[in-house]
């Protein structure tokens, strides 16, 4: 899946995932996501086992 990288007014990068992907992945707003460099120009994203500190 390819997604467009967007930026907030403060310049922070983010991207949006369709709701059906979030449901399939069981991800929610505030979850911490690990970025794993596959060393081939791609990245694997997975939900972190570390608890989120977001309110």
C-alpha cells in the first residue's frame, strides 16, 4: 500500500490509513507504531508493545 506523506502546520510528517485497514490491524488513534527499516527502501510498521503515553 502506498500513502501520501502530509505535514502539519508545524512541519510534522504524518499519513492517513483508511478505516478498514485500521480495523483489520486493530490500531487506534494514540497507538505507538514501530518503524522497522527493511534495508531495501521499504519499511514495516507494527503496533508497539510499549504502552502509549498519549492522553
